[in-house]
C-alpha cells in the first residue's frame, strides 16, 4: 500500500538521548559569537537549541591564561570582519558581466586560499559557474548574479577570451591549488 513507513534507525538508548539533550542545552547556553536576533541564519523570535532565546546575550567566556608572546604571522589577504559576518564579493549586487569576471580573474591569486574576493570566476563546479562572490548554486549564500545583455557575437568573443586564459593559465593555477574549488 501507499502508507508511510518509518525509516530504519539505528539503536538509540535512553542514555544517548539524554547526552544529546545535554549537549543541545549547552549549545543554547553558550551560543556561537554572532548568534543573535537578526543575524543570518536565525529566525525572528526563534529559539536556540536548549530553549535559550536567539537574541539572548552569550554567557561570559571563562578567563584564559595569558598567551606566550609569539612572532606575528602575516595577515590573510581577505580577512573576515572581526564581528564574524560574511563578506560578499566585489561585484555583489552589481552587473556580473564578462568585464567584471575579467577584473576578478586579474586579481585572483591561485596560491592564496579561495575566498569571496579571491576566486576564478571562470572555474566551473559540477557544471555550474559561480556567482559574483565565488559561491556556486546550491551552496549557502548563493545569489543569482545580475547578468547583462548578450548577443551571439559577444558570446563568441567571451569564448575566445576564456580559451586564451585556459591556454595560458596563471602560475600555480592547477586543480587542487589553494585558490581553486576543484
């Protein structure tokens, strides 16, 4: 018949359920930095696991011992903001045409870790092209880019440009390099 059948589940005992409940309550009592009302990923008026309010202030962190002095490490090329918010690419909410892609490609460093400001806009992943921040369809924060008008002639010119880039790739640009998705 067409009746709903429960999926097969592994054995779960009472102690495992209580351990999971305690873990969820500790997450709710000590939310991640940035887990506040209005932040991306939180529902208005929602609650944290364990019953805490999404807008509740996080619990004070325990005092840590003073770290030993160390030599300063070089700063990453595109560091995330201190508040932990997400930074979209240079052409977010702007025209994402071939000229914009060429500009992003010119700034791309294949030897630097991939980020929203350091990616190959011509690289495809599972048959898809990235948006203006290097995010692919189906991934979190993907935004449909603003595309310009195209003609057959402009598409042929873009194809020739891409073939020239593929014939002479940037130094270090190889599958698996830090600046590549593949």
